[in-house]
C-alpha cells in the first residue's frame, strides 16, 4: 500500500526538505480530519487525497498544489472551514482547496444544474490560480481509477461528465497523459464490453506485428545514425477510445486502423527536427497533404511537433512525429510543465508559452460566463468550445489567429475582440469581399470592416461555431432587445399619459417610485421594458400612476380615458416591432398593432382576420400609422393563375427585377396540363410599388388572375 513516506521519497527528487515537511503536515491534518471515514471500496478515506498528491508528484507540481491535494475534501466532508485552513497552511493553499471543493451550500432540484454551477465556480477559482484545475484533474483521475465500487448508473454519469468536460480540459491544457487515461477509463465505464474486445484485439495484433514494427524502427534509427543525427525512435501506442472513434466515425475495420504504424522521434533541438524530417522523407516516400508543422504554428494548448505520414514497404502507412525533449515533456504534461521547469529554477519558453495560452483561454471562459444567461447555458458553450480540430488564419498585419474547424468570418471577428464582432458589417478574404457566413480555411488573410452603427444579426447564430461568438451575440441581442423595448415602452406609456395631459418626464418621482415598489421592479427601465415587451399594458400603468399622484383611486363612475393618437412606425424600430407574416402589411396599408407578450408590437393589416378575438381587448390593440420617411423593403405574398409554358419562371423573375423589386421565394403548383398557380414572395417598398408590379404582370398575356395573399 502506498504511504506518505513513499510519497516523501519521490518528492525528494525535486522539492527541498522544508516543503516536503509541509506536504507531510497537510497529510497528517487530512488523516485526522477524515478519521473514521471510508471510501465505497472500504479503504480509509485518506488514501484518496494521498493518491491524488501522488499523481501531481509524477507531474512535478509544487508543494502548495500537493498540500491542496491532501486537503481538497476537508472543507466538503468535515467540519473544517476555509479560514481554519488559511490559518494552518496559508491563504494560497486555502484558496486552492476552496476552488477544488464542490458546492455544498446550495441545494439544486436538478443534478445538471448542480454540476453546471459547480463547474462555473471552478472557472472563477481557475482565473485566480490555474493550479485549481490541475488538482481537480488529478482528483477526477483517481476517482475514475476507483469507479468499481459505484452503482452502474452512477458510473456512467461520472464517466460521461469526465469525457465531455474533464478529458477535454486536459486536452486544452496539453496534459496528454491525464487526457488519454481519462478517456480510456470513461470508455471502459460507458462501454465495458466494447472496450474489453478492443483491448484483447490490440494485444493480439501487437504480437503479430512485433517483427514488422521492429524492422521499421531499426530502419529509421539506422538512417539517423548514418547522417550523424542524435535522435531516439520509439513506437507509439494507440489508446482504446481513439481506436473506437476511428472505427465508428471513419467506418474502418479494426485491421485497417491497426495497419498504420506509429513512431515518435525525440531529438535535442528544433534544427535537428527539420533535418530528421528530411532524412525520414528520403527513406520513405511521404503521403501528399499529410504533413503538419506544429512547431512553427503550435496548437492552442502549446503542443509542438512535426507530423508526417509515409508509404512504407508494400504501401504500409507509417505515421511519424518528430519533436524535441522539451516538446515531449510539454505534450505529456502541458501546462504542468510550467511548474516542472519552475521547480528546476529555469524559465523555459515552451512552458511559459503554454501557461500564457492557458491564461488566455480562462480569460475567454470568464467572458463567456459574463455573457451567458445561466450556468447551464455557460457549460453548453464550454462543451461546444472544447475543442475541435483547428485552422490558422492571418490578420492584415500577419498575426496568426487559431479557430476551430468550420469557423466563419463572424467567429474570426469575435476572436479578435467582442466590439469588432458586434460592429462587423462586411469582410475581405484575401482582399476580396466575401459573405459573413463564409467558412474559413487555413492560410487565408482576413480584414474585418466595421461601422459605428453595426450590430449583431439574429441570423448569425445559425452559422457561428465558437462559443465566444455565440455567447457574445446572444448577450448583444438581449441588450439590443432591452434597449429597444425600453424605448417602445416609453412611447407607449407617454401616449397613454398624454390623455391625462401629462408625460413620464412631467410626473413627480413619488408616484413612479411607489409603483415600482408595488410591482417589485428595480428601476424605471424595468417597468418600461415590461410595457415594451407586452407583459404590462401601458394604459393600466398610466392610470395607476395618475391614481398614485392624486393619492386616490379613480371612482367607479369615472370613465376610462384613452389616448387615440396613433403610433408612428417606420419599419426600422428593431426587435420590438415585428410585421405579421399572416397578412404582410406594407406602407400605405391601414395597420393595427397587437401587443404580444415577450415580442413587443406585431403589426397587422387592419382587415387581418387573425385579429378577430383581439378586437375585443382594446388594451392590447394600438392605432398605427406609417412614417413619411421609410427606407426599408417589406415582404408581400402574391398568387398568380397562369398558363403553363417553358421559361415562365425566368420571364417572371426578369419582369420583377426590371420593376426594381426582389423575389424572395417562388413556388409553382400545377393544376392541370394547361394551368398552374404561382406563389411569389416579393420584397417591395410600399403599396404603390406593389401596384406598379401587379400592373406589369397583368400585361402578360398568359397571366390570368392576380391576388394579394393575406387573411
């Protein structure tokens, strides 16, 4: 059984004695705090924090991280508080322990909400000290190693969470050794029979291929020795989940995947990496398009290596990775290498670069957290952002930006800065104008064009892929809707107050404050937003304000007074004035506004049949009139009865275009061999513009009846 003395011996290789003593003191404190507690397996509970500390010792983590590992369950599972830990072991260790501890103060009805809140708390702790997540990963790894004592459904839930969140975080931080083990343990818990079959098949295949692997390995090593290049060739093992994923996603058989031989060449410096690449390509022919240079352009987690695929003897595929010893340490330990080099009192640029990237990633998480509506939305963003294959594009100044596969121009704009994303109106890719929804490819140069009046579009959410862009767009749209709802609410309330010969600006503060307290609202904007979004009726609010101002309720016999002046609309009000799709109102049509809860005012044509029941509720209907200054286009639906003929669609499209309008949608229904019905959705300026188009259509000899669709 592994003991604290065994751990102390291991720590003696890189920590001074005084720090080892502090780690031992933390262990004895935890042992006393957890006295009498046992794990599901029956072992004393303190074996868990000792095992977590041992995992961190393998990564050469500092003594404070090891102390936090010893104490990480003390706050949650015993009566010891954070202040007591700070007094005993110092504030940094207490903060680490608090960051790793689970939420206990809040009771959640939904387990998913609890896990999301827990993760959200951990992100905040990570922003203060990134060691929190490394201790948490080690904690999760030991829990996964000891899943056997749990119920099957609990095993699956923990394994799924590990795969979706913690394994991906380990990947993002470059801690490959932990990532691989977390993935394989999760796979075995979720699919035990599949994992066992693949494990047996791998063991069998390795035995059959041993001589072929040794032959390729010897050939690679001999080539390096002949050129006088110092380097070590080692075989590379595929892990269970990666084999399963390739079989499932690429629809390949087990034999096809195992036919690929993998090797890693470790050398002393970057110059040797590129020279070895030349030797390898001289020995075996490279596969076109399968070379990747992650040394010149590292991955987001700091991973650096040269990757190439070769045709071996008999066409056998050989995958080779070439990297330095420092890059190998980074590939295995990721951000933890920062402390590995720190323990040796050296500052290594690769480790420092990884640390800086991790901090940048956490900064992005915090920004997403601020924009997310709740913890579940936030954790969904994080899952989406953890972490597909990457592409690399350039800014006009030549800076490299890393984005996930499938990213668009809008994703790029938000990755530069949230304000640039919000203000984007156009872009150039390699100096040519391109749509904002364009999917980017590695090597492209992008220039974003912004404007002060630019603002996000709801349609952007249909094609962006990065969590940062998605959360920033939603946040901006919520703010935009709030602003527009407040403006509309102010107009509606002033319209109702005008009938009482006053306005919101002229009202004393006292009645407004009384009403806000009565309704439980924070401020005036909250009241106006609720009116603009239709959750409160402007006339009722106005009448209550007047009652409060006069200090008495309106007498029963007093008639209600309503303001009859119509609201003027221009079509450019934004998200809180919408135009009904049932009747497609146009400037020039008599229109009525219907107050829809959560949407604001929906504009209908006055004769629209869908307003039938609402006409009995005058508090929710508003007289509207069109502004004289309208620059928008509006959709309108037409139905044409025509004689079927060749080139009909092209002829109609040409006529509509000549009339300075656009066809948004066209559909043809054949009634018989001779006649057909054409359904058109056009974009037009106003009713006069529509009349001009209809007149042109009537001049066509094969067009019969034309009607405007709208109930």
